C-alpha cells in the first residue's frame, strides 16, 4: 500500500507539471552499436573489465520481447526462460542470486531472490530503458553482495533538458507493437516535457497482452530412445513433458503438428514518471517512479506440471514491482565529483496460485511481499597529479538496503468451500534483511601506457526471521560480514591494442530465500538452512581490446573459483522439516549447503564489430563457460547414477554465439539487418539437471536461429521496425528453459512522436 | 460410475428403511491390530488362513494344497538361476536414487488409514477434512492418483490420460483420472460435509480405501514400465508396494498382502528385486534389455496380483461374515477395489472373470454369491 501511495504521489506531481508544458523535439540518439554512457561508474568499469552495452537503437531494431531478452546478443550472456513471462540472464555461467541487477543505480536484488533462474529482471519495462550494460565477472567491490557472475545495469530514458527552452514544451509519443508468434499486442503512451531550460519531465504508461507462444515445434530428447517402451510412454518419449502443446489434443499422434505452447500467455501493464531538475553548480535532482504489473503469468514448466492433468497450472496471478526514488547527481565540486546519491523505496509483490480446481478441486495460494528501503552514495575525487604526466583518483561510496517481508500461504478445497491458512508461507512473515557496505577504489596512471586499479569493500549483512514452531522452523538471527578486494592492470601495448589483467573478488551473503524458504523448485523440494555462510569468488581475468579504424574487437578469458558455494545438496525424505509433507512427497529433496570443495567456472568471450564499406557492419560474438563442482550427495556406486566426486555445475550454457550483418542508409534512415544466434548441444548435466523436466533426456540439442530485420527512422519523429524472426522455423530451446523459442513469425513495432 | 452410483443409492435406501443399528464406535488406535488392520465385527483374524478356514466355506485357502514353484525364468536372490549376478543378489533393495518420494505417499496412505479405514466406526467430518489435507498435499497422493494409468490395459498409440476427455474414452487404462480420483474426492467431500445423513460416513471411507488400494496395486506395474526411461521409477515401483520398508517388509499394500498371503508377499519381493536387477544390468540412461525387463515385470506383477487377489478374497469373507454398517463398509470397499483383478482374470480365464465381475456388479449386496466369487479368484490366482 505504501508503495502504491508513493507511486501515485510521484506520478501526480509529474502529471501536474505536465499540464503546463508545450512541444519540443529531442534529437539525442545513439547510433547503432555505439556506447552512450552518461555517468562515470559504468564507463570506468567498462574500460577496465569485460563489459558491453545494449543501446536504445539496438533495442528498437532487435525488438526483444523483454528486457532480459535484449541481452541475447551479448557475449557471455545466455538468457534462460522458465516461462514466457520470465527470463533470467546467465552471465559467465551464473544467474539469479549470483548476478546483481541494478536499475538506474538502485539495487534490485533483495532478500527473496531465489537460487537459480528467477524472473525479477523481467519486471524492468524494456520500453522505458535507454540502455543496458553487462559487466562480466565478479564485481562486488563496486556493487556489493551477489555480484559473483557479474552485474546487469539498466538505465532508463531521461527527459531531455533543453538549455534553450523557454516556458513549457510538450513532446508526446505513441508506441505500438504486434507479434505473430504469440499474438503480442501492446503499446505505450509517453509524454516528455521541458519546463524551462532546467527541468525535464517524462511520463509513460504501457500495456501488453500476450497469448500462448507458437514455437518452431518439438525440441526432442537428446538421448536416443527405443521404440518399444510401451504405448503409455509415448508422450514422454516423443517430446519432453515440458512444455505441453495445444495441438496435442487434436493430433496426439502427430508431434509435427505440435507448436503452440501451453502456459505461456500473460498480461502486463507499466507506468513510469521521471522529473529531472538541473541545479546551479552542476548537480541535478531526479525524482522517479517505475511500476510494473504482471497478471496471469503461468510458470510454463508447471502449467501443467509434467505428467499432470493438462488443466493443472501454477501461475503468477500478480507480480507487481514499484520502484520510486530521489537522486542527486552531477558534480559536487572539490573531491566530491561524479556524485550519485539515491534514496529509494521498492516494493515487490507476488501472488502465486497452483490451480488444480478442475482435476482435484483444490487450489493453493501464496503471497509474498517485500518492501525495500535503500540509500546509495557514490562519488569520486578529482584527478591528482602523479609524476609529470600521470594521475590518480579515488572513487568511494556506501550503500544500505533494508527489506521487510510478509509471506502467507493458503489452501482451498473448492468443492466444499473450505479455506485453510498454512502456518507459514514460502518465507517467514515478519522477516527482515539488511545489507550495508562501504567501498573505495583507486585508479592510477603513472605512465601513458600503464593504468592500475584496485579497490576494497567491507560489507555487513543482517538477517532476521521469526521462528514458526508449527512447521518446525527455527528463528534466524544472523550477522554476516565480508571484505573483498580487486586489483587490475591495463597496458596499452600499442595505440590499437590494450591488454588487461584483473583479479576480482566477489561474495554473496545468504539471503532470506536461502536461510528460510521452503519451496518446490525445478529439480525438487528445497528447504532452508539457517546456518549458511557467504559464498565467495575469486575471478582471474585476462583480456585484450583492439580498436582499429574499421574494426573493434575484444577477447577475454576467465577463471572463477567459487568457495563455500551455496548449492543444493541431496537430502532424504526423513531430513525434511516436520509438518512439511510436500517436502517428503516430492520427487527429490534438497537443502542448501556450503560446498566443502571449490567449484570452478572457466571460459571466455570474444566479440567484435567490423565496419565495412557502403555502410555495412558485421558484429559477432562467441562465448563458453565450463563449470564443475563437488558432488553434494549423489552416489556413484549404486544404480544408474553415473556421478563421481565432482560433477558439472547445473544449467551451464553450451558454446554459443551470434552474428549480425547490418546495412544502414544514413541519408534516408532506412536499415536492413540479418542476425543469427546459435548454440551447440549441452550434454554436460549436473545430477539435479537429470531430474529437471526442463531439460530433455540426455541434454539440450543445439540450434541455429536466423532473423531478418528492416526498418526506417525519420529523425526522432517516426520509426517503423519489422523483425522476421526464426526465418527457417527452427525448433529450439535455450538450455534449461521451459519454453521453446518462437517459431517463424513477424514482429512489427512503430512509434510516432513530436 | 453409473452402476456404482445406482448400487450405492440402492444400498443407502435399504439401510435407511431398515434403520440399521450402528455398531459401537471404536477408537481408531484401539481398533488397530499390531499389523495395523482393524478387526471386523465378524471377529475374523486378519490372516489369510483364518479367513479361509473359518468363514469362507470354500476349499480352504488360496495356496492350500497347491504345488507352487517359481518359474524357471524367475529371479530369486542368491539362487542358481538364469540371471547374471546383479545388485539384488544380497536380497536387499538398493535405491537408484538416494531418496524415494513415493515412500511419503504410502505413509500418507497409512495416515489416512488410521483416520478413516475402520468398518466399525463412522469417521467425523473433521477426520475426513484431515484426510483430505494429507491426500492433497503438494506432490502427494492426489497428484499421482489423478495421473495414474494402468498399463495392464492397452490403449491406442498416443493415448495421453492427462488430456481433457481422454480418461472418459479409456476409463480402464486411464483409471486414475477416470475412476479413482473422482471416487476419492467425492467420498472426501461427502464425508467432510456430512451431506447425506442417510449414509454412514464409513461408506465414504470404504470407497476411499478401495480406490487407494487400487491405486497402490497398479502403480508398481506402471512404474516398472517407465523405469525404462527414468531409472528412479524402479524405486517407485518398489515403494508403491512396500512403502520403502527393508527387505521382506512393507507397509501400505504390502501390509495388506503379507497378512493374508505371506507367500505372495515373499514372491512380490523377489519380483521387486528382479526389476532392480534388470535395471542394474541394463544401466543405460534409456534401458535396452527389454526382454529381461518384461521377465522381471511379469514376475513382480504376477506375485503382486496374486497377493491383491488374496486381499480381495479375504475381504469377501469379511463381507460375508459381517452385519450392519460393517457389512456395507466391506461391500463398498470391494466394489471399488475388486475390479483391479478384472484385466488379469480376463486374460487368464475369461469365464471365471465373468463370474467374478458379475458378483461384484450386483446392486444388492444381499444377493452376492461370495463363494462363487472366491472360487473364481482361487481358480485364477493359484500360484504367485
């Protein structure tokens, strides 16, 4: 409720100011492939580490279905989808809790972020995003807990501050979008205003309806299966149980006709408001609110669950996220430069329903809310002289976030109208989680060709949760501390070639999900461990960047050591918490533990862009990650489990890459492009992957997907973009996903503004 | 369903008109024997022999006087047979996976049994509600009953019982969604709401017992089939019968069988070990030694169905000996559970199957020829 009120208040202020506005034109546009950075943080980070940027122009041409989907073309990022309305980017083989998400400098990760893939980055409205940045590798010095695999930073569209503006100028804009594969239809209304030379306002609202997604067809099991296994097995043999297809009912014997995936449609609404006021002396004050509302979004692998009646469905009835904040940014003078001070409030609301009304006359409902108050401050000193031509400077800052959790669960017998509240929800009602940290980084360039960087962060995390005797849940009262550092050196070997060597430490303090949650996860039932310690990484990174007149190219190799890794350990039914029968009844039981051996992730990324004559450009990426960790409970000696002491890490992406060729006629604004995404087979499976119905028997087959794009842009007034996706109608699935990729189809987007 | 409903209504009407006197209530705990089975009001022991000798009026029992030896192709742990050495040779069941979720479902069955399965007592609405909460826990019994198909029956290629409308087309094959699940849910709802004051609530409990026993009886055969592609289903095949108990033990259905036919129970254990032996020898992700698989599955199913037949035979005797609401209990339980033998009997002796089915289909329990039904069973299930 508080979030709703805050959102309404900010929106009301923004709209009130707009009443006094008039028209103007924003002409600022990033070029294709250009990196348009605004503030110092990300820019400096990008210079020294493996990172890349997705610009607004790229978003408008590639037409991703969501913000995570916009990262598919970035090297080292692999986007897994448990549902059509969910997506979780893997960065260097890690995802979920092990990658930090930030929106305009505000931390999105909260105390309820789940292990493994989660849907939370999907709640960033891609229509309100100006650019996305991916920082690969441990980044905890800068971003704190969770930045083990990397950081993903989203930056919103800014209202244009027109120094020449007088009075009020209004710039309305309308966006529309339609896709054939899922009959997506949506749009956004946006109004931008300049109020004099120093104030800009931008408000927008969007809505989207998505039907069930049509794929290129069945993605088969990787393993060769015998024909003679009995008719009853046929469905599970012909195709993995996840997903199910609408055409199965009419064509049970003809899997070639199966295309439309059940449990993939959803609805969403968005709103945002942003006001920027330029202050004397180089500072800006910003007030903003961003809201996301998702309804009726089924979890595809549970809608229906494998082998369950086709009418059963677990869906997210409501997923709301509201972020509001006030920020002070700019130059503070002296040794307080590049200031970013943010006070934020964020509320995440989730209501899930397991609907078994038709088959079993029952329904389960869970409701989890988390309110997060945050403060973050980042700034840097001026450049101090270092010798005749060198300099050094320090970047410093602090952040603190406080989560308050409410959680409940109900079961209803729908035929007799009885409703029972469970003693606890997925989390413990009244839990809290506080994360604080101080950091400092130093950058020194003693010589023209040598730059060195180093940094440290000290963090303290507090977790509190009440006991629930009825469910035999222990109280949690933990304080966890962590200190991490980083060091790096950049050597400019020639004018065109720069080499990098970095050592970064990362950490992730166990959050409330780890310490208190009980939930049905993909591979089985997972229950809490209130005694977990933080997990830590040491990442060693070697890179090279080349920038010639016609080509830019980067190559990175990394090795990440994960110590005390928080992993699922196999448990037996008798280990299940008391009064949690869903645990012992589950196919598999897991408890999170700190692994007693080091896990390794090794890999690398290559990407580059070649600028060819006649306005052609070619961009390509390739990435690989290999992960291995200790076996946490599976046995090698008995039965058919071919496991040893060390096993592959779960859901690691296979070797994958992209190629894009683009032509753009500058004079007319017409462009055309072709793109391909590919991945090899992934047959290195973790033990838990083998019981994960999202992964076909034997592994996930490789694929190649080819897209064509054409479009036209007239300055900043009009834009039309057409995507002909999956031209060859490939049936494909990103490893670990519940959803097969869209089949052949068109996506059309247009915008018109003044 | 129609015939069951008609029979139920007829029976209920007869009871209402007759104004049968209820038996004294027996507390659940004291109503259970060491083996967990409630004694009926006919005073019969739970054992197979007692049932056959004292109350059956038949030839004296399932195995009496029959020379019953395992087949030459059967697996027996430690025996000098045609099976290669395998993991089962020590006589213990070795899990494929460290944990077996099926055990929790069988435990749930036992919890429900404690609450409801007593022919001498009418459970309260609260007990039915508690039973339903146990039954419908996530990933619990309900989640499996509703998806259970019975590979004893054949269905056209591509038949998917999870699809809308298919269970009605193939009710025997899609036994869970077509029959068992509605029986259980209807009975749980009727018991929880006490919506029909003319029907003793133990009638609803009897139907639940019959449906859940049917589910437990067909599940091992299904799981041993799907073990072909999902090795841990062999664990389920073992646990749906034994509840995960150690060698030669068992709760759930195994408890019922062991009490009335220890020989069948013992042979069922050999069958369990045979299935595990096959999957040990055939340890590829997807099994390929399908001839061995069928040998093992048939051995297991033959013994298990023989044990189930012994349980039904025993309940027929109890029904015959009982009076009042207890008699109704046994009849309702038999009408739901009894058809589990139909497909096997039909395959082995169609004429006997017809007799058996005809007796269980009678709308008036007073007209049931118990001896004929038992004779049909004995003629078919002569050796596990």
